[in-house]
């Protein structure tokens, strides 16, 4: 019984001290899906695709919304953009804006 009480208390404390960012969307993990075309961390070694590293958040969000709506045409990006929620796009935009 004592072990159960101690375990329960530790579990409750762990939830109190979990970093706030642990529950928010992980932009870096989602951004990894872009690496095939845009390079690791959005850094390109060629000029065939737009580099995402350092792109301002608003620019990234606008581009993804335009791809998703069909306003901006692309054979691949329109379909990819459909798979991300607004929250996902914002998290990726935040991540790429911070990558230098």
C-alpha cells in the first residue's frame, strides 16, 4: 500500500513539472517531412527547391495556405499542405523561422 501511495504521488508530481512545451505541437518533428525536397532543417544544397530555413513565419503560413486552397499551383505541395492543420503549419513556421 505504501508503494502504491508513493508511486501515485510521484506520478502526480511528474505531471506538475512536465515542461509546457512537451504538450505543444512539435514543429521540428513535422518539419522533418519537408527534408526530402527542402533539405535537412530546411537548408538546401541546391537551388531546385525553396529553402525553408530562416523563412519568416508569415511567409511560410501564407504559402502553405495558398497551396492548400489551390491559389498557388504545384504538383506536390497542394496535396501535402492538405495533410497539415493550421496548428501544424504554425508550428512548422515557428520552427523554420528559428533555423539559421
